[in-house]
C-alpha cells in the first residue's frame, strides 16, 4: 500500500508538473491527459478539457507527488477548487478487500463523492470527503494502467 499527496489544479497542472519536477529534481515524471482515454460518446469533452491533465506523478528523493486538473464539469461533484480542497490523500492498494474496508471506515460521517467502482483507469476507484473535511482517493491498480497508457503513447 502507498499513500501519496495528490494536488488538484484548475487547468494549470501541466505548468505545476513542470515547476515541481524542476524544483525537486524529479527522477521520473509521468503524465496522462484526458484525451489519452477513450471518450464516452454520450458525454464528449470539449477540446480544452481533453488537453487537461487527468493524472500525473513526479518521483523525487524517495517521495512522490500526484497531480491533476479538475474538469469544469467535475466541479459539480467536488465543489469549486480553492486552496485547501486542492489537496487529496491518494491510497493505492492492490488488495481490493482492504481498499473497500478503508473506504467504508473513512466514509463514516463523511460524504462519498464517487462510490468505489470500475473505471477506465482503475478496476476499483472511489472518492470521499471524511468527517474532518479531508479529501481521499482510492485506487486498486491505477499505477499499472497509467504505465500502460504512457507506454502506448511512446
């Protein structure tokens, strides 16, 4: 299991990735844009959103920071992006039973913003805000999927 700091941005994630990777001398930088994923024909994203960062990570000095842009359409679920709610704790756990247990435990008294479900980037993904206002993301295998998407782009 890994827990990462996860930063959300309002359309400037690509600039943040560039800044942080240089400032922290990142040894590995990964980034995937929304256009890299199959689009739902019933809900096509506008061109400006397709160019936004869906998921990224920079590794440095034994640590990792993950980042993404929040799509304007997602603001209905997450609320307006502001300093404070742009930080998320992201748990990446291959054990789906343990992932569900943590998700259920942390959701008590909080607000589930996306129930655990199968998505194009993870076989088990969900989001919640706990009773203290802390944002959480849960992934069972997103790292493997992102590595495969990045490899296919090259």
